């Protein structure tokens, strides 16, 4: 088929589409004409596909957890056999999550294809990852038109106007979430999760059932910002409020992810499984991931020293296992395009990313989920960090030369 799509062929103008499909299935056959170069079969598409594989645990658990909280509004389902209940939850979650994923990939790849045809190149590989990350950062109830609008904004404004994959300044998936957060804050605030009652409609003859909103762990934390926290309507001391929160959201349940939240962010365990694959394959940076967690933990400890209300007194490790902290550390902060490139810069970049994430989360109750804001800010600062790291290396070598 290839002769028909190369220059001079009958379908020459469709070469970008042919090249996209061909390089997705086969290793590109391009070789160097002069000089010696060592190369292997891991091109950009396969690198990105490795990240997609690392995201599968978060996707599968997110589907199940979405179904779990949907089933929470259904009466009488506790009598189902354990396996049947798990399958019902997964199918229920799949019915909610799959359309979000389809819209994300559909809109994003269509825009990529249009730009590819206009510029005469194949579809950019980067959206293989962004198309999966965008749905996983969304609450399960997000309207599909919002997903499409946010995806279009992120791909066009956050990526294509800068030149495409490898040229964007900030993370594409976080750009989509930030767009919805500021354009439609009531749907993306991070403190509520909506349960539609879909399970009731699937299991009964109910003609209509209104959904309801339940607080996420971050939403409950935000409610603790008052100096006089309440439990069961009565004012209590800070340590009692923290104990009440711990009882509501146990550390083990929060770590495993059985709490309300955005589709792919709740399970720290699933995120760490993905992190192992990314680090093992060399796609993700261990320096960034570890320093991000350390930065968040240090900020949590500093807040514990200040104290004064339940939010400040919450044990530092709790901040690492609730909300999108682990998801951001593993899959967002490690974006090779927008993160720092130098070894020292990665440590600085990751540390301040985690540090600022917890600072925003705790000290600004308007943003219960501060992770995406912190990472976007560090994306902008990454080139400056690398500049000063490189300049410090140059100055040190010049000083050594002068000494010699």
C-alpha cells in the first residue's frame, strides 16, 4: 500500500494518516545516512504506550470504584453474592467511565488528525497518554460535552499552538482539568462527588431517580478549616475531629482507594503499581516521584507543628493517600516534556511540587485539590530550575579551571 501514499502516489495527501497507522503497528524504518548511532525499537509511540499500560490499574480500579459509589444509593444490593456484587459494580462503573474515555480520545485524535493533515505529519503520539489522563482526572459525573470542550481547549491552546508534542509548556491533561476548574467550578471543585442512582435504574423499574452529592475526603477536610470543627453538630476539639475523620476515611481504605473522588485518582496502590512499571522501564523519573512525596510529607509535618484546627493537625502521611496527590506525583509531575530535565533539577522540581500541593490544599480552602495547580506552576518553573542548575555546573567548572 505504501507506494500509493508516498510523494507522487495517488493518495499522497493522505500520507499523514497512513504513516500514523504504519508506525503504530511497526517500528519506523528510517535510518541514519552518515555517522554511527545506536538505536532500538522503542520509539515515541511505544514509550507513550508504556505509560498507557501503567495507567491500566488506575483505570480498572476507577471503573470499579465509580460503580461502588453508584451502588451506594441502591437499597438491598448488600445481599448479592460477593463476586456478583463486584461484577455489578464494575459494569455499572464501566457504563459511566467508558463514554468519558471515548469522548476524550475521539475529540483529541480528531483535532490531532486535522493539524496533522494541515502540517503534513502523522498524528502526534503524545495524545495516546493525554487521552487517557484527561478522563482519569475528571469526576465521574462530568458532562460529556465538558470533556469534549476541555479536551479541545487543551490540545489546541495548550499544545498545537506551541508546535505539537514535545513543544508544550504545561501538561496537557492538567490544562484540560484547569480549564474546567475555572470555567465550571461547581462541577470541578474537588469537594463533592455526584452519585446518579444509575444502579437503581439498572436494577429496578424506577422511572426517575434524582442523584445526590456526597462529600469527598477533601471536601470533608475543607469543612474542618473552621477553628471550631463540629462532629454530629457539636463543637469538638481538634484532635477529636481528626479522630472522627480517621474513622470515616481509614488509612487503609484511603490507600487502597475505596473513597469518593475523581475517576482515577483515589487508589494510591494502583498509582504505585503504575509507578513501578514507569521506573522499571525508565519512562518515569524516580527522582521526581520520590521528591514529590517527600515534599508533600515535609509540608504536612510543618503544618502539624503549626496546628490549631483539624486540617492542620491531620497526620502528614494522610495527605499523601487522599485526593490526587499520588496520581499527580506518578503520572503528571513525571511528564518528560514539561518536567525538569537535569538530575538535580528533577529533585528540586519534584520536592516543591509536592510541597506546594499540600500548601494550597490546606491553606486555601477554595482549592481542596491543589495538586494540579502546584504541578502546573512547577511546569512553568521547570526551565528556570534547569537554567540555574546548568549555570551552577558551569560556574563550578570555571572555578575549578581557575584554581588549576
